[in-house]
C-alpha cells in the first residue's frame, strides 16, 4: 500500500523536526499559562502528535506513528524539558511561539500531504489532509487551553501558508517532481509566508457588508 | 460488508443535503463571530464533515467519505461562499442558524443510522451512532468557537429529535420497511420536532431537587 | 491478534466498573453545571466512553467496544439516572466528583494498558495509551463544559497516578506477572495516590525561574 515517495530517512527526519518545533510551541504556551511540569509535557505531546494522529486515523495507518515510533514520543518530552529550563521572558514568549508554530506548520503540511498520498488518497484529498495535519496539533492545543484556535480567530491567515505548501507538494507529486529539494522549497515557502503574514499583518476579508461597528458578538 | 439499504443515489443526495445545511449553519456562526473568510470556510467544513468523519472512523470506513468524496469537500466551500456574500442581518442570524442546524440534524441522524447498520453494527448501536453523527458536527463547531455545545446546554432538548429520528430508522430496518419514503418521514419528523421544541420552549427537567436558586456554578 | 492476558470476565468487570464510576463523575459535573436530564446523560456517556473510544480507534479495534457492547452503553445511562435522583448537595459535589474520577482513572489505566498490549503495541506505547485511556474521558468532559482539563490545570498531578499505574501494569507484563491480583494492586495504588495527592496538595514544580508574581496570563 505504501509506495515510498521519499527515502524513508528523509521523511523520518522531517517528521521529527516538525514534532520538535510543535512540541516547543506547545510547551511555551503551557509556560505562559503557568501550568506545572506535567502540564507542560502534556501540552507538548498533544501539540506535536495531535495532527499526525488525526492523519493516521483518517488514512487507516494503525497503530498511528505517535504510538508506534518511540522517537515520536520521546522528542516532545525532550522539547518540554528544554523549555522547562530555558523558556524566554514572558514578554517574548508569544513571538517565540509564533516562530516555532510556523516551522511546525511548514514541516507538517509537507509530510502530511506526502504520507496521505502514499496511503492512496487522491491529490486534492491529500493536500486537504496535509493542511489538517499541519493545523490539527495547534487546534487541539488551543482547545485544551480554552482559547478559540488561531486557525479560526487569527486575522493573519493561519491556514493559507499551509494551503500553499500542501498544494505545492500535490503539484510536485502530479508532475513527478517530488524530491527532497522541492519538498524543502515547499517547507521554506510555507514558513516564510506565515512569518511575513504575521509581520506585515496581512488581512483576509471579513464577510461581505459585515459592518465592523457591530459589536464582536451578542449571542 | 456494505449491503445497500438504499439506492446509492438516494444516500448520496441525502448526505450532500445534510452537508450543505450544516455547512451553512457553521458559516453563519462564523459570520456572527466576526471570523474572516478563511475562518468561515473552516467552520463550514468542520460543522459539515465532523459528524460523518467520526461515524466513519468508528465503523472503520477508511478513508472517511469526507476525504474520499470530492463533492463532500466542495459542498461546504460553496455554502461558505454563499454565506460570505448573502448572510442575513446579525439580529436574524441566530434564527437562521437554528433552522439550518435542525435540517442537518434531521438528515444526518437518518443517514448516520443507515450507514452504521450497513457496516455491521447492531440496531441499538446504529441508532446511537446515528445520533452521534447528527450532533457531532455541531458539537465540534461549538467547541472550536469556545462555547458549551447546544447538545449539553440547550434546554430545548437538542438531542431528543435526533434520538427519535434514529430510532424510527432503526425500527424501519428491524421491520424491513426502510425505503426513501419512510426515511423521508423520519427526516421531516426530526426537523419539525426540533423546530417545535425551539418555538414552544419545550423543557427537559433539571436534576431532582436541584433548587434553581443555587448559583449557576461555583467550581 | 488478541491474546488474553486476563480471563475475559475479569477484563469486562473492570471495564464496566471504570465506566460506571467515570459516568458518575460526568453526571455529577453536569448537575453542578445545571444541565438538564439529557445533558446529564450525554456528559455521563462521553466521560465514561471517551477514553476507551480513543484507545480502540488507536489500536484499530473497530467498531470500538463503546458501540459494540450494549452493556458499555447502558451502564452510563444507569449511572446518570442514579445521579439525577440522588446527587449530593452542591457544596459536596466537587469532592464526590474527585473520588469517582480517581476510581475511573485507576481502573482505566490498568485496562487500557492491558488491552493496548493485547493488540500488539509495545510496552512503552501500551503504558502511554493506558494513560491516554485513563485521562481521555475526563479531558473530553472538561473540554465540552468549556473548562481547561484537570490534566493540564490541576496542580495536584492528575496524570502521575495514572502513569504509575500504567507503568506497574507494563512491568507486570514484561515479567509475566500480570494477573487479577497484581492488576488489583495497580488499581488500588493509583486510586490511593490520586486521593493522597488531592488531600495533601502535592505540587509539581512550575517552569524554572517562572516568577509567580507574573500575572496568570496576558495573551
């Protein structure tokens, strides 16, 4: 069923890198929320493994890599340990979360799309699942700490870079051009797009004729 | 494994209708919350596909229809586009959400129960999974926007119409009377029950001896 | 695939006991939140079945026991009915939730680890999934009622007793000493550890150098 698009080592290295940076973003958020050492570890694990777990359940890769690969489980704990001792000042913690989160988004949309296609999904579905893999861990993290996920709330187009990255990978697959180089370009493009969107406050439009004078919400 | 209870076209049409109305309800809530165009699309997708995704994972239909059928993926985006341009005034948005949500509830409890039984679950489990399919998307939507789901909070018996509809379908299967007509009756009954419950404020009882004078919660 | 570690009756009895106590904890929380009778039933079902459902999806036990076993479905409804009529005074409800939740935690970390190993996971992964099974229902319950899960917020080390219990079971499996007696010891140890942690306010450390004078959170 699984036809290798990458040398397995490359896929594994990209996966571990994505897990590490997402775990760091999760652990930093836990520090900001004043959680204790176990809360930090849990939030690191959930952020790092949530997206891939969802992807593996959808494509029927059972047991999911999160429970099958010991390195996938240990890496978030290492990231949590580093953050526990070396987290930045609270004032700079949000910026650090954004950078690590952007890196995770970039790595996971590429590996997610690739793995989904390798398990037999169509190109559109693979790209969609790649986006879901990339945003899934962050959504789970935000739901657990009781915030509306960046995916929905963030006016700086959280999903768009992932969408671009996944689409690039899907096109590379379609034209049989997927290799470590083109994948790397997709990762870097996604990462930079996300950082630029945050830096320059790129805005997506609100609903047509929705006057911004209307109060945020009165349910 | 799959024994057709319906002509496939009927099942597919009911599924698409349910996806469309749930997506509309999700997109309207996103407009009320002042999310941007991508937030509207995401909430439409999650509301429309969440319940069916859960059902397909439980019955082992992998990959789930949400990722296997392109039409299931495109329909919520169309609904999101329509809502983006044509949403009602904010004051009337809640009523519109309720009507579309009731229609989704009605369609999904019928198709959910039918599909669960077709994949080999027992009658009780099929009805239970039908209810879960019907309420799942709405629960996910409410969790994402950081509200307690209607399923729990709504004093107007959110789950009861779905329970009635699923039970009607399960009984029809038991007596070999399931066909497009009886399914249609189950859909309409569920839809009307939900609207009547909202309109006339039908109330389910609180816990025995729970004095309402007690403050809502003091954790 | 499934190699019996226990006589099936023992596993089933432990499962039902865990489902019953978790359902009671969920129903009590629903009463505290002033949900109606259907909200109480739903929260009992979700709390009792959520963790096991997650475990079964991860190990590929489809359909999950929650939908395959009628007794797993009826037990939470019985617990909800009992709580509906016999819930304690609101002032004492939190303590009751803690005791029932601790019992569920203890029972589920043992049965979760055992079932995961029986389905072919490694020892570390089995222990991890045992913890996830034990905490999963409570996390889902807390997310649904819009609270940050005890797992993250609770300074009294919510996850640690489950970790101890799951590790004990994994070690028993490794040394071929798993039997009803050693499992019972693991259950009791976990239960007592959790109650002691609550009673004596055992605290896990916050992040290094995180001055507690810093305000809780300023996102």
